[in-house]
C-alpha cells in the first residue's frame, strides 16, 4: 500500500525516530505525553539525550512501571519530578552518536540499519503511520510515489535524498520552570 498523501503537519521527530530505540514494549500502558531533544538551557541536542515528559499516576500499576521499566532502563540519565502529575525522564543516547547525528541533520535514511529496523518494528505494519516511516527511513523505494504526490521531478527527490524534514529544534525543546534544574544528577 503506497502513501496517498504527503504528511504536511509537523510531528515530534524524537517521538517517532528515537523513542522506539528505548525498546520499551510496544503498546506499553504508560507512554510519554511528549518527547524532546532539549530541556531549557540545560540539555541541548548535541548532548544526545532524549527528554521524555511522563504523566505520573498514583496507581500501583504505574509505580511498578516507573520503578521496573523507566528507572531501571539501561539508558536512564536522570529523573526530575515536575509536580504531582508530571515527571521528566532523560535517557542517554551517546552510544548511538552516529545515528543521533544523522537524525539531527534530518538524514533519516543514513541511520544505521539496526536502528532503522528497531524503529520500524516498533510500529504496527497495518497502521497508517508505518508506510510513512518506512518511506522516511528507506526513501529510494518511495521517490516515484512522492514525486507524483508532490508534482515534482523524481530526480529532485533523488537529489534531496530524504522524504521528511529535519527536526524543528525549537519544537523539540521542553521549556519549563523547574527548581534546581541546573543541579541535574546522573542516577547511575
């Protein structure tokens, strides 16, 4: 099934291309309300940290998920309680420097095949998003379709090499008032 329309609205690139690399079970009951590449002026995209804002629940089920999945995650860098309803969990991606840099540049097709497969496997093959993401990661097979949809020459898309825009670093920044944010500590 080919994509029938170009996705024009901005979507949080970190949530689509980086969050799946955490390998948190697909369909987990608790997911971040949003993901970011930056946090105020403390964490910047070049730090290679994924900032996830989670809605906190007082249920035992959530507490177990937070304790056993989030806080024991191999990529955990920091946990910041914002208030009674929200927490920020920061994950470290410095071991995936090359993939991170390709992501920041909007060169999704240049991300390693291992990471591309993890990203694709996160999404349901029957979902509407799957074909879009597949096209972003493996654009060569989709240039003809996109050229037709965009009414542009195939060669132009081939020259550009990508079918998805770069992350908007302003929209991928969480700006929030947190006490003592400059005192981030690594949990490990």
